[in-house]
């Protein structure tokens, strides 16, 4: 792998901002969008369990129903691609076993050889179920994918806006997530900033590095 330069990384992260107004006439090329989907697919998760689903909403009738249940935000109908990030609800032993089967398939090993790892995962799963945090645990994994997708987009020169300001239960109903065992957490709009977005030119406001990063 050829690493990008530190300058390129810094430029992309400084250039990125939460885009408030997209240019609705510009669409992300298919090859670049495929790369972003792959970035989401390759996101890290606890144990590698991937307790998520990413719904790319293309249906215009659906998209037009989102602003009223997104605090009036217009990004869903202005952006190029709109993605709903959802987590697996009430993750079960069956979900863990499905992942074990996938490991065996991809790596060409027996399921029996993975019993130790399966037991390790099930121990954490059992504890999360017992203390009522299994859904919180899964939902937190989704944010790893959101961050990775946004960083990948920035490196490709594609704008994004993460949106937690949504009525999740209404999103779930519109997308049929309730019957599929998933629940929406956050959405991300992808596309290209509009020249009219006044926020694009504002400098980033961050605390000094030495106040945020501590060396011990």
C-alpha cells in the first residue's frame, strides 16, 4: 500500500465540514460512490461483528418525506447520496454464529477451530444482554462506520453532513427497518457543497491541540 502524505490528509480533514447546503445538480460518479460503499463495508467494529446496515436511499418519494422528520433539514433532497446508518437490534447468539460461519468461509478454516473465539464473543454478548447494554453497544459501532465513510469521502473530495437530528422511529417505519430487526441511528448526506453555503468558508473552531491530546 502506498501511504498518502501527511499534507494530503491534513488538507482533506481541514477542507471537510458539515455541509448545510448541497449543489443538487451535481452527482457523485459511480466509481467514487462504490469506493465510499467499500469504505463503509471495511469499517472496524467490536470483534468484527458488523452489527449494522447502511441504507442508501434513492427513491425520490421517500427522500421528500425525510425533511419534515429531520427538523426541516433539506440535505436529504439536495445531496447526491443519502445514507441511513442503522444498528442490529437485540443482537443474538444466532448473529454471532452467522459471523463465525462467515469467518470460516472467507478464511478457509473449520468452524470448530473458531470455538475459542466464538466463546469469547458470546461471553461479551451475554454480559451486554445481562446489563441491558447490547443495543447501545451495537449502536456505538455504527459511529465507527460513519466516521470512516466521512473521512473516505473527504479524501475523495466529496462533501458530507452527518445528521443526528432525525425522528428515528419515523425513519424506521418508512424504511421498514422495524420488521428487519434494525433501527436507525444517524444519517449522512454525501455530495458537493453549494456555492451558496456560507458555512463552507468559515474557519474550523477547535480547541488547541495541547488541551485535547495528552501525552503520559
